C-alpha cells in the first residue's frame, strides 16, 4: 500500500501502467498504434470511475503538473458525486493529498491504487 504523496513514474507504472500511458499520451498521437493504445487506456480508466468511493487511495497527477511531464501522486478520494448536474460523463470526483483537494474527473482522472 502506498502513502499519500508524490511517487516516481516507475512506481506509477507498477500501480497502473495504462493510466501512465494515458497521461503521457495526452499530447500528439502520431501513429494509429499510438492512437489505439491511447483509446484502450482511456476506456480502461473511464470504466473504473463509477467504482471509486470516498476514502479510497487512487493514482492521479498533481494539480499543477506540467502536461508533458506529469507528477504522479497517490491521493485519497474525498468525495464522489454521481447524481448532480456536473456529472455529465461520469461522477464528479475530488481527491486530497492531505494538504489540498482538487477535481480529477475530466482530463486527469484517477484509478485505484491497488
């Protein structure tokens, strides 16, 4: 089990390699193979969003990280809203690292830190 806070790319790959591939593939997808891998990773991530619950440890990226060089972080789900106007394509998820909280639904997402 991981503690809350930043982790290395290698540790993130051990938790969920598809999530790392998704976050690092947010830039240009230059070949069909790159595009296929990106969408496979996206489908995996999107499928776990409805399974997340408050208090669960998750892998995500730091709020202020560089899009081309994400800082992976283990955070804790602080809230999940499923039945609200903002939950258009899935639940509205907030996480915390113990100091601050931020939304991870949308571009960043999160996956269980098994």
